[in-house]
C-alpha cells in the first residue's frame, strides 16, 4: 500500500514542479554582476565591459562584481594563475 501511495505523490510532485530555468552565463562580456535576493535566490548577469561599470550598477544592492569564468579572455583579466619565485643569484 505504501509503494502505490509514494508513486502517486512522486508523480504529483513532478507534475506540479513545472519547468525550471537554468542559470546562464554569457561568453561575450568579461564582467558579471552576482546579485542575492531575500529568501536565498541569486542571479548572474554577464553584460559589463568593465569593473567600474558593474560597480556602479551594484551600488546599493546586495551584489558583487566578478570576472566571467566563461569569457574567452578571462585568464588575461584575472592575471597569471601563479607567481614565479625570484631567482637567487
């Protein structure tokens, strides 16, 4: 009796959930705005060409600006991944 009841509840839950929208990152802009919402939601909007432009938008919001990990030149914007030590002569 439990298995049919669980199957019915699982079917109802799947049908009632509806479609979900996936988070998308654009690969055409180097800077993204990450914004948090009351209740735990967050979004990314990658449409800024400079940090200053993004910071102006984020001012007064619960948001931060980050480099776009999917941008073609993201490594060049972040700088080298490691620093080579100086040679002792």
